């Protein structure tokens, strides 16, 4: 078999063992760990897939009902009832012709092809494999998306030592919310419809007439205004971050305030940018920040700049590799030298002396870091793109090196930084302060892009899957595949969805409701 016969979708592993199937992979350079730690600290109880806040009270009610009326301690049995209940919620949304709830695609299809009575097994595939059902994960939406966040908030807990068997919590605390409180509030808003919902779970079927009766009370996008359920949710998410910890923190509450403030100033914007808050805090500069929450969001944005800039460089390198190699093996050192030569020409065209001028000196361009990264992401010429990236990294260094000690001590106090963090890499960049622009460009491309991706890909390597976007062998390199990259979501879009569900933000425009204005005023006191 000739080298030219190697295919992207099946590359033989070393020693001609099992075939390796390239996978997309996430975080190609392993740079997002610090960012993930930061938003986990700032927005506990939320993740990037928990879109609807009302599931928190629904699950509290469900496990209260299950414990009182079913009581079977079999995890399999509990999951069967849970999946029925979740699918009914999706059917309610299908009946209401609404989206935005888990399982809606399957529910819409089952609803349309069914007569008056819908057999829930058509959607849950109970008794068989869950693959192809409303939700492929056998643990349901709760098990895949919500359980970690809900347990973190102290609403649900494990029943004894059995993993996967849940109960709602029951405690009384003036500033914390229990699962029982949410369950009772949910019952208040659904009292007249609960019997129909419960009967559908027990019968494993539901009529479209019953769905019409449930259309308001069991709408997961609608929380009755001024209800106890709404008030408890506000108390829960504007309260202590983690009720199980001894030290009370309020980073989530302070982030809510920052988000509401950003909406208050967001007129004439068509779509809300969830990076608006961290970007505005980065622009404010490190030494001008007054709260821990603000500093954590600054740190998040700084790390994201580093991650996206480096990943943009990997994207450019792969495109250059593919273009030059024609999908064959080529000499890696010669490729890098060729890239550096073209970068030197571009630097010279801007009046620089890349062989003499130091990289860590006066900034090359007046653009902001975010502007340079955006220019890089939209630039079709891969060599110009690399210049934009290097300019962004230089500016990121120059803006943060004066505060290095303060930022590092802050990161250490939260155990936020990792070996790949920019706050660690910035010290390495400083140690190369005698390198010329050309030499640093070479150092950056080989150390932080080529070698880093190869290292991360090897760590992710499994028996049959490989996330590497190029292969190396005896000084040669070969293109494998492209990838998609961008900023890591800070979970703020989930928070915004929750605030819309709570009627603090309008659903159809970038503006606070009257209730949102009231809550913002209360937070600002």
C-alpha cells in the first residue's frame, strides 16, 4: 500500500495494528482547563446544556411523588418512570408547537403520526434500547444534563449509597432552597393538572385531550409570574453558590448583576453576546477591578484570548500544511522554515526588521487583542493570519505582564491555573525576551502549536480513535484533518435563558422587563 493511498477516515496505527479513525476532538491544544474551572466557580448549578430552569422544580416534584407513590428502589424502575415523565413534557411542548426542550424532535414526530391516544413507549422505547428514542441516554435528560448541577445546588441527593437513585432534599434554611420547597411550589402551579400527568405516567400513555389540559401548567418555558415557584428560583440562584460548602460565596449572584447591567446598556443590539460581560471587564484592566467576581471573569477572558489565538495558529498551520503537501508526507523542518520566511517578508513590509527587532518590545499594531483575533479568524491569507495571531499574543503579553505577580497569586488562591494556562505561559514568553521577532515566531509555532497539539493528541489517543490533525514520522509530517474552533462558552447563555424564564429579560428583545429592573435595583443596593 503506497502512502498516497492512506485515507483520512481510516489511517493504520503504528505497526499496522487496528485502524485509527480520526475524531473531531475538543480543545485541540488542551488550553481550556483553566477557563472551565473559572466558570464552574462563577456559575455553579448551571452548565451549557441545562437550558430550562423549570426542570429544577419539576425534578424536585417528580422524585417527591415517586418516593411517596412508587417507592421502588430499583434504579432501572426509577429511570423508566423518569423517562416517561420527561417524554410527556416534550409532548406538551410539541402540542404547544414550541421548541427549546429536550426530546422535542422525537416528540413532534410521535405527536404528528399518532391518533388521539399516544403510546409513550413509541418515544421512550421502554423495554428495549434507548437509542433512537426521545433521549438516547438511558438515564434520561436528568442523568445526562441536569443531575450534577441540581445536586450541586442541594435540590436532589443520592438515596443512601445507591448511585443513580435520587431523592429530593428536605431542609429548612433562611437563605437556601430545598428540593421540598421547589416541589411544593411546583404543585401549587400545577394542582389542577397533576392527576392527569400522573395518570399518563402510570398508564404509559397520554391522550391529546390531556395534553391540551397540561399545556399551561407543564409548559417548561413558562413560570407563572409572581408565583412562589418564581420567587424560590430567584432566591436559589441569587443566593449562596453552593449550600453544601462551609464558606458561603455569591459569585453567581454577582454575575447575575453584571449580566442584568449589560442588558440595561444593550439597546439596539440584535443578539446578545454572552462574552459581553467578560470582554467589558478585560477592557477595564486588571488593576481597576474591585471584586473577586470581576477578577475571575477577567482571568477567564485572558485565558480565552490565549486559547483562541493559539488554536487559530494551529488552524492556519494545518491549512498551509495541506496546501503545500498535497496530502503527502513532507519534511517538517523545511515546512516551518518556509513559513518563517514568508512571515519575515510580511514583517518587513510593515517596516520591521524581524531578524533584529525583539518580539517583546513596543506593540506591533494598535488594534485590541479581541480585534486582532477577530481579524485573524476572518483573514483568508494564512500567513497574514499568523501575523495577526502573533500580534495578538504580543499585545496580550504586554497588557498582562506588568500585573503578572498579582494575577498569578490570585489564580493560585483559587487553584485555577494549569500548566497550559496563559498565566503560566506568560513567564515562559518573558524568558524568551531576547528573541527576535523571527526567532520568537519560530519558537511559538514549534513549541506552542505543533508540539503542543501532538502532545495533546497522544494523551487522547485510544485503541481505535485519534484526534491528531497531523501525523509525524522520522522528521516528516502529514496532514490528516481540519477542525472547528472558537471561544469556549462561559455558560452565560444558560444564565440568560434562565433569566428569561424568570421574566427578568424580555424573550423577544434585548431589554430588561419591569421585574428585571426591580431585581437589578435590589442587587445594586
